[in-house]
C-alpha cells in the first residue's frame, strides 16, 4: 500500500515516488490510500490496482475507526509506503496490530524508518531518501503523459503565457495583488505573448480586475480540467502564479515557471519542480514589485533547472 492523502500540489510532487513504487513492484497488487479530491488523478495515473478513500474520521467516530482498523488488518499488506508522514498515518501504523507489515516511513517502529523530516530540504529530495531505504530509486521527474486534454475550444494564439493569480479561497495572503498581475499581463502583451488566465469562479474578483487592466487577456476561468492545464502548459512559453496546485502541474510538464510566495509558505520545501522553475518570496506579496517579477521572468528558460530568487 502507498499512502498520500493531500494536498494537490504535494500529490503532484509525490508522483515520481509513486511511479517508482509501481516500477519496483510491477507485478504487485498496490492499493493507494488517499482522500476524495485525488481519486480521479490517482485513477488517471494507472499506478494502482485499487484506491481507498480516507474519510479522516474524527476521534469521536468510534465505529468509523473500528471499520478502518478492520480494513487495514484484513488487507494483508506486505509493505506500506507512507508518503504522508504525519500523526494521522502514524496512528494508522498502530491500528495495524501485530504482526505489522513492513513500513517505509517516519513512525517509530517502522521496518524502514526515515528520520530526516525536520530539515529544510524539498519534499522530492526527502522522498528520494525515504524510498532509498527500501532499495527504490526515485526519478527526478514523473512521466505525466497521462495528463492531457482537448484544447480545441479555447481558440489559443500561437504564442501565450499562463497566469495563475488565485489560490485557496481561505488563504488570501498567498495572492500577489491582481493589479500587479494586470501590469504583468500588459507587459507580456508588449512582448508578443497573450496572457491566458487560469482560475476558478472563486477568483472572479481578481480575474475581473486583470481583464479590466489587460483586455487582451484570454480568461479561461472555470473552464480547465487538470488535463487541460497540463496540455496548456506544454504549449505555453512561460507561466507565473501563486502558491497553488495548478502551478505544480504546469512546472512538472516542462513549462518555464515562476512561482510567487509569501511568508506563509516554505518554497525550499514545497516549490513546484520541473526542468525550468524559479521562485520569488517576500513576507508580504504586496511588497513584491512588478519590475522584480519581470526581471525573473526574463531569466526563465527551458532546461535551466530549479532556481530560487529570494
């Protein structure tokens, strides 16, 4: 069994490890334990024989915990790869009873215990070390060919850049101001790139402001699936966005990507990974100027590796 519960960006970052697990156990029956939002992505990956949905029962739901314990103990797993590595999955380890399957994770008592969780390194590097304990080599990049989508309805220009100005609705501190994105969009138009806006209806206010400042922008709010975002990224010349899940897909498929972070994120641990990525961080994103972003965009290029501008 492999465990990866959340979040969207972290799930994308863990795909190289998940693909490595499947490659190492090509003939095995593999179950993924995840949460409901990621079932579709997990199914599309083709990596798993079955997918269990973790409904994260509260401590008071005794029957739910009893059912989960029975399910875990009855499955007869030979080995568990815990890529979530938190207190909840440590509890699942204890629910398994004895004899326990081999466990590749950080919990005390694991057969393959990884102990380097508190350093300031990226999740991709730590997962590589974790799986190395079980003799599994993790590739630098995942094969995301399974993520694709039809773009024929979008009337795309020959040259365009992706802008991702949103984030989780409850995390406004992760947003670079919409006015700055509007200025960036205008600057891209002057450079011959049409801005293509990716977002949801929850980001309507920011997207409306950007379009008002740059009418040439193509607004695809609430029109793109994960597969279509990947397909757009394969054609785009560059992308700029906040700390949000779609940026991980965009970077991972090879689009030159600049991510913008505030103090509430740790880009050294969770920044998007790809062949050409960079990031900027300021305690308050309102203090990040357009000129700084334009300078960082100018440096982006395919195949330059993961870079940080702090």
